[in-house]
């Protein structure tokens, strides 16, 4: 999956597909700031699903609030947001590699 605006750093060897859902009734801003040379920030509307590529060590910060303020509400490790279908596909690929 290509990310047009903020591609993962080119020296990254491992990345994964993640999904975050804004289950609140407020607009949220999500950020990844702990990866050197990479800044990821998106606005996520109530009920919206955000699918993105990330590094396993990345931490997704969830900022929520009203009009002109935002408060860090939560931080989630991106490996907890990894899409299960990708995990299953990874196991299938490992099994195919072992057979060859």
C-alpha cells in the first residue's frame, strides 16, 4: 500500500499494515513521532477507519479534544494495530518458503 504524503523511511526493512478505528464521537488527530526521519499525522473522523503502513516499533498517539485544543488521550503500539489478514498471509508465506 503506497502512502503518498509520508512514506515509510526508505531504510526500513520490515513494515506492516495497520488499522485504527475512531470509535468516539469526536474528531481525533493520530500521529507517529517516535520513528527518526518520519512524521505521520492524520485526522480521523468519528467512525472512520484508518489503514496505514507502519514500522513494528512505531507508537500511534491519539489526540482528541475540542476546537482549538488537543489532548494526548492514548498511545498504542502499532504492532497491536496490525491487520490480522496480514498476519495470516505472513504465516502462509513462511510456510511456502519452508517448502521451497
